[in-house]
């Protein structure tokens, strides 16, 4: 015994949509979109092919006196050492590896830097241990720097007392 409620004012405000969007129209839109993309691709490909053929047809001929250059990307050791510094790298990976190994060896070994002055290079791990044991060296203040520090502190005290 349910009563049907009817809204008689529905006609004044318009009515609801009686038909949904059909799948046929959606599919035809996507088919048209794909066809348009294929046409654009074909035109771009055709223009590229035309311009490439035009470039090859109108390219200036080389003089028979000029030998074509070999591949300039391959550089031999003799060619590299013929140039002044800074030179091109012959093999970036091997040169970098050699550089890193050389630096690692310097950081891990003992060596004389200046034998006459008694300056020695020690491994970095040992140097860090020595700094932990002995602390960092401190320079004594010179008389000039002490005088400058005392005059600055006097000026600061005078400035604070004047306020």
C-alpha cells in the first residue's frame, strides 16, 4: 500500500535526461581520433622523407682532392700526446680508476714529503687516531693579537657603560 508521490512541478523545471551517452558514439570518437593521429603521423613521415631526399639530391659534391675524414671519435695514444696540455682523455674509466687508486694509496701509506725538513706523510687512519690522542695543535697568541683583543674588549665595556 505504498502511495506513489508525484511531483507535478517537474514540468516547470525541465525533465531528466531520457537517454544515456551511447557506446557507439564514444567508440566512433576514439576511432576518429586514432584515424586522425595516423594521418598526422603519415604527413610528418612523408615530409621527413621528402626533406631527406631533397637534402641528399642537392648536397654539394666533394672534391676528389679531398680524402674523406676518418672517424674522429676514435683517438689513438699518439694523437693524444701530440696536443699540448690540457689533453683529451684517452679512456675516461681507466684514467679515473688509476687516479682514484693513486689517491687511495697516498691516503693509506707512509711517505716522505720533505726529508730535509722532516715532513712525513702518514695514513689518514693513523692521523685521525693521533688527533684523538693528542688533540689539535693550538697556536699561541702573539702580543699584537692580545693587544687588539684587549682594546676591543675595553671599547665594548665603555660602550655598554655609556648607555
